[in-house]
């Protein structure tokens, strides 16, 4: 087993630049949902939709930070957060299937509360990282959760 460490840098998440049309559609859908809630005599739900939409807009305009990642003999480090191998069940390197996607590392956790960690690979040497992780974890094909696929589709 090798004792080396593998380091790479990547954006903390894939950022989709949003057009003016995207904001118009978002606003129209939000106003439509709020209007329907008021029409259905559920003003509390309209308020919750408004707060949720505002929060989503804050998230949509936030640009990602560049994070330092590393694979060590003890686990995967993402900034100051460590994912020990003892808490992980398997890994999968997901290559881009179409333009605009990024290469990601999917780490399946043994914990039920957070079953999957998605780690962007940025400038990592994928083959070297793959061979390194085989020393500690089982390789098992995995996919992004449907919710994250949907969020990528709509531009979040």
C-alpha cells in the first residue's frame, strides 16, 4: 500500500451561469405558485414559497469557492472536512457524459443520514486517484441522486 497523498483543487460545485430569461422564468413560477396558494386560501404556504424562492435566489447567484482536496491513507479531505475510509463503503469516478459536465468522485457512505458524498475532481489525475483509492475502498458503480440531476438540469 502506498503512503503518498494525492492533492487537487476544484470548485466546490459546478456553477451554471444564469441568463436573464432564467431569472424571469424563476420569478414567474414563484409568483404563479404563490398566487395559487393564496387562491387556495393557504397564505402560510405562499409565505413559505416566497422565503424558499428568496433563499434559492441567494444560492443561485453565489459563486463557488476553490477548495483544496486530498486523498490520504486515512481518508478524503475536502478543505478542512475529512471523510475517513472507515465510514465509507465504496467509491466511483463518474466521467462526463456530455459537454458542460465535470468529472466527479462519488463516495458511498455507511451512514444513512448522508448516503452519498459528491467530490468534484477538477485538476486531479483521475487514473492515479483511482488506483490509490482501490487500496482503501471497493469500487462500485454509483449515480448522482435524481434530485441533484434535476438541479443540474434546471441550472442550479
